[in-house]
């Protein structure tokens, strides 16, 4: 049995499943029947063009086409197509070079030059093809999966409108949670950030929590293979509001759009509607809003609206599930006028923000007493003419931090009541193993 029999098996099964004879297929693609017979039985390696022609006639799906190319000893179509195009264009100008890319390592010259800047040299590509031809089909498929995943991630990174995620984990809520719980929440939200194409994570930590939270994750990142996330941290000395935590990250973020992800505010994908997450959809929408801010919201019962940020949404959506924000308030009291308005929703811990929010946070911090709330800064920007939109999430929301905060308040109230209650007379203590005075009564 020759090295190319896996492709012959795929070809024969596809042909038979469609009820096409070998001679009929040979006629459809312009092959001699004996030539097609040798391909099916592994006696001849098909050319790449022959693989594509046979797959086209047999209507092979895109996912299976990659498997066909690998089984025949060729690289997956996207990567190989890029390399072949680079070879054809070598020495000539690249019409695809955007003017703004001039001066970058891959901005000028040919497409081949740009591909080589990523390590896709002719020698490296040939070594890859040769290595693929020497391993079995399962290994080829595994390597092809790596290549596809790396390419997909690179595209996500380049297309993402945000490169930095700020993850606050220094608030009162997180300080009430056990360390191992915080670690699990943190890992979950880091995975969410990676899905967005984020490359830099800024953790906002409480004093003394670096060794417990930052260091283990940083070590894991250093041990992992590419693609990598760059991990940084800042310290929030006192838990004086989400806005203050975000402001602590300002020097790391700089003048770039960014996303804020609250790890104790969990969003789950709906089982009945699998696919991209709400946060990924927000990222996609944020990229189309041209400089606006975008926050996540979820309808809540009126009795729970006072537990966090509240948004009043416009009646007309600018696109599906996206509406302008008409007003914001943080933890409104029962008599707050915002609670009388229609279109209310609770704010969820996912914020896609422009860097102008830092100046607004500075004003909020200078203008009043703690806490410094992100909601107040966004309301200030909105009132000054900034465009602010809300995306209504579809997935289930679990506000773990809110539940913990409510529990903490209950515990604090109980402790105050216990301290203020009059002390009752204590009952006499009877030592174990010793009879009380007067002896033990007999039965």
C-alpha cells in the first residue's frame, strides 16, 4: 500500500456515495479511467489541481476539502493558496499593499516578502509539506487544525477593534470570595477576552493579591505556546468603585479603545442557540459604531434595578438588539425619577469603551466622594454629546458578585443587631464528667 492510499479511500467513498461510476467521473473531470483507477487504488498521487477538480465535481464540503488536500499530501487550502500566490508574485509589485502599511516589516515589496516576515518562507513551506507527507492521516489532520486555528486567531486579532481588556478583581465583591473561586472566575473571563482577539490583559488587583492571582496565570502563559496573551497588573488600594478600578488601568491602556470585563458577572451561551457569544457580538458591533461606547444590558425585575447600574433605552433599535442609551444611573434609590421611565434595563459587566472615558472618570473622582462609578462617568459623557449604545444580551446572566454583596450586607446587618442587642443572663455551665451540687439523683 502506498503513501497516498488515504486519498484514494476518500475519493472512492465520495464517488460511491453519490452513485457515480469511475468511468463517469473520469469523463466529468477529463481523466483517463485508468488514471483515475490508479489514484483510487493509491498507485498514483494526484496533483493539487486534480484534487480540487474531483472535489468540485463531487460537491465536497469545505471542511472535507481540507481533509482531501491533507490526505493527498498538500497543505490546507488557505495557507497553500497564499504561498502559491506569493511564489507567482515574487519579484513583482503587490497590488494589495495598502499605503498606510509602507515602512512596516511586511508593508512594501511583494506578497512573498510579507509572508516571509511571518516565517512563511519557501524553505519553511517546503519542509512543512514534506513533513506532512511522512506522517499518517490523523497526524496530518491534527497539524492542519493547528494551522487553521493559528490563522483564525491572527485574523481575529487583526480585525478586533479592541486590543486591551481591563479585568477588575479588587472590589468589595471579589474580596468576599474565596481565592480559588476568584481564580476560576478570572480564568473564565480571560478565555472570553481571548475569544475577542484581545492581546493584552490588565488585571486590577487588591493589595497583596498578586502572588495568589497574577503570578500563577503569568507562569502558565509563559509556558504556553503561541498565540500568547500579554498579562499586566495594576493595584487598586481601596475598593472605592468600578470607575476607580478602571481609572487605575489608564496608564496601561493609553489612548486606545478597550473592553472592561467583570469576572463576577457571568454570561452563558444559550443552549438552544449555539454559536458566537454575546461578548463577541458586542465586539463586532462596537467596530461598526465609529467611536461610540457600547455597554451590555439585560432586563431585570423592578425590585432588582436598585442593585446596580440602570439604563433607559431608546425605543428604536439602530440594529438588532442595539439601542441608544437615553439615561444612566447607578443604584438608584426608590424615589429616583429614572425608575419611572419606560425601557429600563440593568447594566451587565461588559463595557466596550473609548479612551475619553478616563477624563470623565477623573472629573467624577475630583467632583465627589467615593465610590467612583463607571456609570456616572458614562452618563456625564452622554450628557455632553458622546454616543452611547446598549446591547441587550441573549444569554443567561449570573451576577455572582451581586449575590455575594447582598449576602455580605445581610451578614453585616446581623452582626450590628447582635452587638446592639441586650445581653441575656448566662445559664450556669456544668462541667462534663462532674455532677452538679447536691449529688446525682437516683432513678
